[in-house]
């Protein structure tokens, strides 16, 4: 695997984690998910 | 407000990483110490920052004077100074916590939280428990007095005692490892270091705000908080929650430490994959285990082995284990219930050691299939033992 692809995957992974964290910090998103339980 | 959600916290992370990337050698820990005091004053207030510097000053004065007396051959004088230093550190520490938690000494003494008629000694020891800063004071004092590392100035010491990125949940860095940064050349900013730091920070935030929060919401609803565990299943859920919450904070601290080149030890290493309780404690809150191993278990084990001989090392080995885990219990909370929890944990480790040593004499135990089976069943055994011990200790803690 070349270095550029590694970096793209790493930053994609970081962005995914941060996007989920940001969504979880938004109470309205949490309320929406919780309503589905 | 949760400190990780405070924008000023992240502004400090960026500031520290930029300023420290240009500093190397012996001034590094001093520069971080000065920056850190400013950060603490802004983040949590000038009084806590002053208390941290007061602690560092008391520690530095005591250790420096004791060292001076020792070089002049005045061992007795050095011991008296060290005892006075310990009293000063305890006074500054307990004084700050009393005023912070209770508002006044009268309110602290009349508080019935610990039960009625509790003496000042127990109240003071309770104020010292569950403190990372106090353990760092102990580690610094032991490391310097045993000559394993040199005494640093009060500013650098203040940076070691309460680094802003380890405020919430540690880890407890060792004095010697922390000040190893003074022997390193400047670590200029690099894209690779930035990327891996960001990976640690985002993973920690994910543990804390996505996984731990989801567990809390699943168990208690959006606005609920973890309450007294009614059943063992509740405690198992609480154990997994504690892991993701605590490991999340620790991983963020490791990431910030990497970004700013401040030595910050790992605190967790997949503890639920451990196949024995002994292995579990080398993977869970690793920096506390390392502290206890370094400062209590190893010195005691060596002293006892020298006293009773290597032949009886197995039998006398139970004493350092009980004392080390008794300390771990009392550190979590100065109470009989937690002491019993710690002693029980020490006893389990000793039994595991005896069983392991005994089973090695059977060739069948070294069979590959037996080892695979043990590694599969081990984590389930560990999880049940740890959850049951947490269930006991949580009910003690909450007075159920």
C-alpha cells in the first residue's frame, strides 16, 4: 500500500470517528436515535 | 462543563504543541511547567493553579534540603526534613481539597458523609484518596530520594504533578519517564506525528462520546445517569461503560502527549482480552499498576526474599501482593469495604500464581489445545471476577 493511500485511509478513519462524535454531542440526534429503540 | 468540550482546552493543546516543538534539552520541562500553570489558572482557576505550585514548592524545598543534609552526612536531619516535607505536602493537598469540596474546615469536620464521629486522620486520608496528583508527589519523592533521577526546579515539578491534559483521569506518569524529555532534542512538528496524534485523540473521543454515551443512553435514557447497580448484569454494563469512559479520556491524553512531546504513558491495553486476573491488572489502568509495582510490590518482594531466602519466595509472596492491592483499594476510597476489595484482589493474584506454577509441572498443561482453551475461557472468567468484585465494591460505596 503506498503512502498516499495510507494517509487517505487514516484521515478518512479520523474524520468518520469525529463525525460520529459530533453527531452524538447533538442532543437532537441522540433523541432521534433513542426514539428508534 | 466537560473539560474536553471546552474550546480553550483545545486552544491550549495547539499553543503547547507549537511552543514546545522549538524547545529541547533541560529547559523543556520548565517551559511546559510554566505554560501548564497558566493553562490551569485559566481552565480551572487561579486557586487550584496556586495550590499545584504550592505543592511543587513544598516538595522541591524538602527534597533539596534533605539532599543537602545527606551530602553533609546528616542522615537524621535529612529524615526529619523529609517527614516535615510530607506533612507540608499533605497539609497543602488536604487543605485545598477541604476548601474546594466543603468550603470551610468546620463544614469538613462536621460532614457526616463518611459517617458520624470520624476522626481527623481518617478524614485527611480520605481527602488524599483517588488523587493522581498525590501519587505523582509520592513517585517524585521516592525517585529523587533513591537517586534514580535528579530533582528538577519547582516550575518543572508543577508541570509533572498536574499536567493539564492528564487532569481528568490521569494517567500517573512515572517521574523518571516524564523527565526523560529533558534529555531529548527539540521535536519539530511533523505531519506523521500530527496524524497519529489525531488518530489517538479521535479514538479517545469516540470511546467517550460515542460508545460510553450510547451505553449510558441504552441503560438509563438520554437524560439519565448511571445509578446503583441493582443486578450483576447492571454492574457488567457499568464495567464496560467505565472502560470506554476511562480508556477514552486516557487515549485523548496519550494523543495530546504525543502531539506536544510530553511523555504520557498508555493506560489500557485491551484488558477484556486478558485470560487471567493477573494479566488483567497489567492491561487495566496500567499506570496505577506500574506505580504500585515500582514503589510497593518490587521493593517489598526483594526485602522479603532477602530476609526469608529464595526457597520461601512463593509463600511470602502473598504479603507484597496483599499490601500492594490493599493500597490500590484504599487509594480508590479510604474505607474498610475498599480495603477488603483490594485484599481480595491480592489473594486472587496469589492463588493464580500458585496454580500457574503448580500446573506447569504437568506436561499436559503445556499442550497447545489446552492453552487455546485457556485463552478462550480466560477472558470470560476474568470478566465475571472483575464484574463481581465491582458489584461488591459499588454496593459498599453506595451503602446498599
